[in-house]
C-alpha cells in the first residue's frame, strides 16, 4: 500500500480537490508521499503523518485541524527535499528519446517491463535496457526497482503538468503537438494514467 | 451558569469528547482508506466515538477490478490514506 500511496494521493487530490487528505505513512516512502502531497494537493488540505509518531489523540487532532482549517496544519505539512528533486527529475524527461518516453508513459500506468514489451512488440531485454536508461537519464534511484518506478512515475506526472507551462523547454511531448499548445489534454492524460493503472 | 458554559466548551474541544469531530454541530465526514480491515475498523470505531460520520470503504486496491477513483467517496470532508501502523 505504501507503494500505492503517491498514486492514491494523486487520484484523490485530482478527483476530490476540496477534500482534505491525511496521509499516514510507514517507513520508506515518505519522500515520494510527501512529494505527491505537495504536487497534487494544497498545503492547507493535506498532512503527512508518520505512523510511528501518531497516536489516537494526534490522529483526532489532525482530522479536526484539517477540517477546521487550522493554520497549524500547514506547519505540520513540511515536505522535505522531494518536491524540488522530482521537478528536476521531471525536467530531465526532455532528454529522453521518443521511444523511452513512450515506455515511460506505459510504465507510469503501472505496467511491468514484460507488459510493456508485449504492448510495444519489443523483447523484454530491449525494454529492460530502455527502462535502465530511463532511470539513468532521470537520475532516479535504480537500486530498488519499485522506488525507481515510483519516482519515474511521479516525475512523469509532474512533467505532464509542468511541460505545458513552458512548452519551449520540452523537446518531446507525451503525445502530439496539440497537447503542448493547450496543455489540457496532457493534464487529462496524467489522470487517465492513474485511472488506467488502478484497474 | 458561566462555569457550566466554560466546562461545556472545554469538553467539546477535548479529544475525549464525543463531539470532538463535529464542527458547528455537524459531524465531519471521514473515509478511512486502509487495506487492513482490522486496523480500519479500529480507526473507524474511534472516529465514530468522537462524533465523526464514517463513510464506508471497500478494499479493492490490490488486485482491484473497479478503478481506485471509484473507491474515493466525494462526500468525504477528510480522507485518511494509511498504511499499516507501526504499532501493530
């Protein structure tokens, strides 16, 4: 579930933007979860709490403070490095080849390398190489495949949003040129990525 | 009478109060998205005991057939997205 949290946060924040989110995380994915909260929800609308630092009383306080719009909440929500880190990662997506971008887009839907190979009629080995190169170019942690995939997915989502704000900075777009000129479809695309991934 | 009013106010905003998760008399609508059913039920029970309205969550995130989006209740004021707690 920890691995699904960033995706879940993105889905929640996109589908019910006015709803407040209290994310409770165990060890290992705080950075990714924090980045997802930062990028997909308003600061006053979300709190990240560590499971080992929360008890019944603080859980209740978080909920009440969130709902009451208590300003203390934004102080609690203090994301660390990841937001900037992931934005930088997202910027590097511009250096991917068209094929790598195509693979990243499918990877972001939650597909395994094997599935990607099947979808693109490539060999698994070729896809493995492409994914390795994507991780390398993005500078994401490839020590753990799952962390690399989560970081790459988040970066892709940020890219889908950020890129439309500065079309001149992108060498490639996730789809066709009309996407970058309006930006709307790209945004929708990132939502579709998540929805498709969930099924 | 004045003291009674003060005590009432204090109790309302104490976490032990059965009204703690009510704002202006209205219960805060909370959905707990947590795959572990036992933990979820425990948290839901706690929230209910403090006056919250708990919206149901059907766990089908892993190996789901329906989309994750459909699991999110749009009526919720607060959604708790949780992993397993460390104290288990």
